[in-house]
C-alpha cells in the first residue's frame, strides 16, 4: 500500500507542479508584457524536478543527492519570491537574495557531503526557504490594501511561507529515527509532500487569479484611456465619477471644461499630425497640473474636462487659470509661425441632486460664454447671466 502511495506521489505531485508551470507560461504568452509570470513558472518547474529527483534518486550518506535537490528547492523559493515582487514592481536587495541562498546551500552541502546529517539538512532547508520567502513581506504588505485577489494572494503567500517553520519540527521528529533512503518512502514523508502540494496549488491559483485580474484591469485601462493624451476617455470619466458623485456631506465638488481655441485652424493649416501633437502636449499640461485624486479626461476632439473632488469654486478657478496660463506660454514647435495656442475654460460646482451629465451640461454653458467673451479666458457660473442658456447665444 505504501509503495502504491509512493508511486502515486511520484506521478501526481510533480505533474501538478508542471501543470501550474505551464499555466503560468500560457498566461505569459497571452499577455507577454507581464514577464513576472515566467518566474513562478520556473519556480514550479524547478520544484517538480526536485521532488522527482528525491523519489527516483534516493539520498545516501555522502552521495550528493541532498545537495542537488537542496539547490533546486532553494532556487524555486528565490524564483517565487522574485516573481511576487516583480508583479508589484518591487525588489529585495540583490546581495541578500544571492548571499542567503548560497549560505544555505553551503550548509546543506556540508551536512550532505562532509558530515551527513539528515536532521540538520531538514532544519536548514525548511527554515531557509521560509527566510527567503519572508524577505519580500515588507514590500508585499501593500497587497493587503489592494483588490480582493491581491489580499487573498498576500495571505496565501504568508501562510505558505510560514508553514515551513512548523513543518521543520514535524519533519525532524520522525526523520531522526530513519535513514534518509527509508524516510523518503515513509507514510509521514508522503503526507508532508501532499500537504506541500496542496499549499503550492493554493498559491498558484491565487497568483493566477491575481494575474487574470491584472490583465482585466489592464484591458479596462486601455479601454478607458485616450491613447493620444493618456487621459481618461468619457467612459473612463463616467466610471470614476460614480465613486465621487454624490460627494461626502460638506465636501464641494467642482468641474472644469476646457476647449482649445481655433483648433480647426490648426488642423486645416498644419495637418492632423500637428493637431494631435498639440492635443498630446495639452494633455501633459493638464496631467502635470492636477492632483492625484483629480480625474482628467478628453471628451472628444479638442474638449477636455477635469473633475475636482473636495474642491471649492475658488480653488477650481485658480486651477483653470494656471492651466490656461501654462498653455498660453508653452511653445508649440510643431506649429511654425504660431506663437501660442490658447484654450477657454468653464467652471461649475455640483449642486444637490445633480449627476455628472447635468454638471457637464452646465459647465458647457459656461464654457460657451468664455468663447463668446473672446476666448483664452476662464468663466464661472457665478455670473447669473451665464446660468441662463439664452444669454449665451
């Protein structure tokens, strides 16, 4: 019976690891910009080789098998750590990532080739892998405040990392009464490998779920981002505005709409490529002049909008004036002979019970008034005449 279980583990455990390794590779092939997926793929592949070697090449005192498998296990831990960190754009000190595994491998080799001791190798390997994986916890802690998939991944990774510590004690007690070749055929060793496989499966599924969510978020970002100006599209603005409207009690919310002056003249006389360059540069001016919580979008053509949470009218007017002044004094090298490009701005503040469309409509009326005043200016709905659409004709 035990022999059958050993044969089952020999076939299933590495097969599971290889299957997940291939899943990570396939996910990378679908989204080749996410290179971090290749790191867990390599980690799971290396683990599969290590567990296979332990089964088909039983260790013997001084034989070197434990050193080889120790190298593979430690390497898989390093690759898994690097993959987790690469996903969030973080990293651990390279010297630490190299020095710690090398020191652990040297200790394993000593207790394999020089003074063979199974218990010492168990301590070093299990505690060492836990130490390697936990190196990334300070950086990975940010996942706790992320999306659901990120939070699940954080806690599964933490559990996986910490489980090597009690695993050490649970392994050492029975291992002390077996020689290495007998121990890897024992029911207890099979149980330990089975639990490790379950945790590896949970971690792989959590990481794949997070990767899928990354891809979905990336596609949504691409859909909701204007490729020319890198600001939000109207659809992206509407999706984000739902989170801001209505604002918390007592917090004002303002909106400014702006439109480039005489933009048709630029397109007709300098070409659409020059017009696109002007739009892109104005998008950079807007992005560089607002706060992180503000929401800037290109509504279409030469019209832009900025939604300003927790912003009173006077602050919105000041922002509009800064953007107007910056644009007016920014050289447009793609327009030879044109000294400046200007824009007109309309500012409105959300009223109780309004939605985004109503607020946009009122801001547009104010913008038209700024155009009628001669362009290159900022208008505000404070002027009662501007609030009546008939006054803008």
